[in-house]
């Protein structure tokens, strides 16, 4: 087998059609709710788009444009987009919690701060973040 054939075999394993399309999920149970919350892994492409949505560009006095990511908003967007159950985009659920049209407000109103932190950590874990390194940072972001 020459180098080209060897390279081809290696590349084939990474083609989209040869990669298992499994959605990793995790259940998070809270005693106050009869059913568990279910979160799924967030892909790198979606995470990048969410980060852009949470980033603000401003021009300083010298005319230099700087980008600043609102970490709280980013975590909120990650949680809402990873949440499979319950569907916080559901109008009936939003109406029940008094947060029509606002999925972030819905989940925040539903959960206590500790529960929200646990849910955010579950999203982080199922999405492949190094939970040991980032747990304290994420807890602080969620608390603030």
C-alpha cells in the first residue's frame, strides 16, 4: 500500500457518511419536577454561533473596535439550545411561567440557582468540556 492509499483509508474514516450520528444526551433530575430535564451535546458550530450572538462589538475613543463576549448570555444560550426536555420554546410552558416569547427567562424562572447551575454543568459535560477544569468558572458565571 503506497502513501496515497494509506491516506485515503485514513480520510475515509472521517467522511461525514462514515461517522456515527449519535446525539449524546443526559438526564438531570430535580426533586421538584416529576420528569427529568434532558440536555443534549452542543456541537462546535452551534457553540460558535451562540458565542457570536453573545458578543458585542464596540468602538472605543481611539476608534478601535473591540469584541466583548457576555459570558452570562453565552451560558444562557448554551443551556436553552441544549435543552431537549422541557421545550422552553413552547408557548404553553412560557405562558405558565409568565415569560411569553423568552425561553431564557422561562428556564431561569423554573429553576433555583443551584438547579440552573447543575443544568449548565450537565450541558458542559455532555458537550465534552473538561468538567474538572471549568466547573468553578461555570458556577461563578451562572451565579453572577
